[in-house]
C-alpha cells in the first residue's frame, strides 16, 4: 500500500494478515485522517477504526467539545467517554493546544468523526 508516499509520512508498516497499518507522521505534517483513509480505499481496502496520538486545539461548540488539528483544520467531536476524568481534564484546556490519545471509529457516511479520548497532555507538560 502506498501510505509511505503521502507527504508527511515518516514511516508506514502494513500487515495484510492483521488487516492493520501503523503510520508514523512527521511533526508539523499536513496529513489528515481523511487523506489516509482515502489512500486505503484507493488501494482496495475498507478503512476501519484508528488509534491516534494528535496535537489539537480544544474547542467548545454549544455543550460539546471538539478538537481541531491546527495543521490540517480537521475537526473531531469528542465522545462522551468512560474516561470521565479525561473529559474533565480536556475541558480545562479550552482554546489551548493539547496532545490527546484516542480512538476514532470507522467512518460512517458523511457523519462527523468522533474521538473517544483515552489520554490528555497539556502543551509543555511532561507525559
């Protein structure tokens, strides 16, 4: 699969047996999850869920939290999650850029991508 040919991809490892791709991106890249999923489709596969680590700005939209990746402007709704303490931590950083780890389900039609947060690190904080 030609994932490593996407500009901004540092390394890509594809296991057809496991049906999994592991992609490491360069800092400051402009590769979106949508770009990666489109490349997967063009290679004849169906994109599934993704486990991600991403730098994003925390935004509030009404009563919902969203994350926006500054380099790509890609946004993700933040799911109500069993990790309630992570949501509370995220709310403390509205307007700021944080590093989050989370799970993004397989895409469904044109619905907004939703991320379930598993970890939050504030910029400049030690993990």
